[in-house]
C-alpha cells in the first residue's frame, strides 16, 4: 500500500460522528432511567470505568460512539414520552430534547401552521428529532411529540408500521410509542427464548433474589436440583445486579477499574501477587494432659460477615514512613512482630516460613495493632515501611451484605435449600472473582478481594482468641470457618445457623493416648 493509499484509507474512515449530549446530561439520563453503570456498560460492551469517563469528560469514538448515542436517544425519548403522558398539559418548552446540542424550539408564526387540524400546537424544530411513529428525522413537534405532519412524509407507511393518525383523532395523546432513533444497521431481531434472568423490574434487593429463585423453579418445573444448578451457574452476574440495586443513590461508585500497583498483579497466569492474606493453618502441638473430647466448630457465613470491612474507595496512593491512619485502608509492607504464643494460639499472620518484611492487608494490620495494644499486649506493634491506601469506609457493601444475610436467614427458616445455595454462591463467588477473573469482568478490585478474605481469616482468629480467653483449649484453626476446641464451647458461642452463630462440624477424642490425631471425621 502506497503512502497515498494509506492516507486515502484514513480519509475514507473519517465521517460525521453521532452527536452526544453534554456529560452531565448523559449521567442524568441514565440515573433517571434507574440504570446502573454496570448495566449500561455491559450493553455497550465496555467497562464501567470507561462509562464513568464518558459521564465526566471523555467522549467515545467510532461504532461505540454510535451505539452510545443511540442508547441516549432512546433513554431520552422514553423518559420524554413518560413525562408527556404524566403531564400532558405542561408547556412544550418544558419537554426534554434529544441528545446532542440542546435543540431550541420555535413556534411557527403562520396562523395556518401554528396548529394542526385537531387544534394541537405545532412547533418548528431548529434541529430535527426522530419521529415518534417512524423514527426518522422530523422537523415539527405536535403537542410535545416530534412527528411528521402528513402520512406521505412519515416513513412508517412504507415499513408496515402505523401511519400518522388521520385527521380528527388525537395525535400525541393516544400515541404511547417511545421516541427512538433508527437503530444502526445490524441484527435487529434477537431470538425470543425463555427468559434466562429473573433479576429485572423488581422493587428491592430481596425481590431480586426471590424472583430469581421463583423463575428458576418455574423454568425447571419445580426440579429443586436443576433450579439450584442454574442459579449457582449464574451467581456472579446476579450478584452484580444485586450490588447495583443496593448501591442506588449511594455517594460512591463501587464498579470501577482503578489503577492497581504491581504488587497486586499476578506475574504469571497461574501465579500469585505479592499480598499475604494471613490464612490460618494451625494445629496445637501439645494438648493438655489426659484424654479430651474435641469439637470441630463450623463458623457460619464467614465470607458474608467479612463483607463488613474497611474498603478503599478510590485509587490506592503510595506512602512511606507514615503512621497508620484508621480513616484509610489498603495494603502495607510491614515487618511483623515476634509471636510467642504459638503453643496455645496461632500466629495472627498465619504460617509463614520466610522471615522479613511482607505485604499484608488492612484487616491483618489492624489485628496486629489491636493485639499489641494495652488491652491484650500479646505482641509488639508491627513496623510499617510503606503503604498503598485510599480513604475508606466499613459500610461500602453493607446493604449488599444485609440483603444476602436476610435472604439466607429466611431460607433457613423456611428450609429453602434452593435460595440458601444460591445466596451462598453469590457471596462466595462475588469475593473470589473480584481479582483477575474471566468470570467477572465488571468488578476488578484485587485489593478488595484480598481485604475481604483477610477479614474472614481475622474474624476466625478473633474467635480463637475469645475461646482461649474464656478458658477453652484451642486445638486447631483452619481457613475461614474451622475452629477446634476442648471444653464447654456452648457457654462461649451461640449454637445455630445464623451468621453470628456456630454449628458442630465434628467431634472426636484426643489426648495422651492419641497424641498423633490426624483429624478423622473431617
């Protein structure tokens, strides 16, 4: 290809771009339509952070711009139609306009053209708007609706769509069709199979969960196993819809893909990043003399409870040599303190073989600072070398957590296994796919994933400390939900299936004659 051919190719690609309204109007249209950034981004095939940029100063290009303009035109038209239906007597100047520069409306000066045959006001548009009937550009509004004045001008007669209303019939008052621009040339019809997602058009978070379960059971004709399998399979996108519902009206944008430091990135496809989560994996070396009955306790909803943790709101910022700020959250490079209680309690940073500094999360650091404080005095304070943090809140996911908790509690009360497994899959997969995942492309916050998981580990560790302080012998602590103890644990922990309670996972005998117990029954 010659240089001139290349230039000609570029020139051919240059053409008029679809007009877009100002950034604040784009956001207003989306919010008035009660659509989340995740929903719109998914429809356009972009990330939610890209959409955030379009609503704050940047503009899309190419085909994506055309699709975005089409969406905004459709939202504006639908909202305008609904507004006109509710307030038919409002002045036409108060009606919304289409995307692009704000089109001014000038009343026709001719007495013959100032009204149609039905007496409705006719207005001349400086910038054409899509006809309410055929979707093609029209230069007039009738009673607040852009449309052609004669059937000959309206292209709906050529496509089989309804023509312009005949004389003697109301025009805008009877038309309920949304005002839409012509769809870009592409596939216009989609296969109309059974609905795969029931999480639509509901009145609240619990309704999302309940209607999804009812829809799955109806789809599989009451087959509990098949319905459960379907719901578990789609748990991730459904969790994201639930999150969007619980974040409506919130001050902060949860769905974001901010800059992430290299320590939070995997260096190989199957490798790990540099963050140490402090996962407990501890077994007591020596038991008290004699033989004992050991109870393995199962901590309910460990990851669900861990959603209440201090999460950074924005992009992580680097700092060195600063004291810990409880108003911020993130990851920290620390030298952990010496731990001298291994005989009775696990090390709060987990089983780490390599000495020296390591990157830990906010829950781990706060746990170490707590244990070094005047109340416990179990270790020295950790030494903080550098941090990546942002302003934080403990309640970022609180409404999301409560919605899942309430659904879980109701499912347990009603012996509803389908909902119980569905909710469990939603919160566990939600946490596990926040990082570099092929299953959840809406939310990329590996820092949040590490923080939530570390909070679950810290919660288990604190239960071990509570058991120890109440006179129980802690035998084992594993992962997020397994705690083995000797003694009357029911005076320390409430038994049940709620997230604040524990249930028995196993019991076994251990002691002098069975010192090498290997966890039979686990």
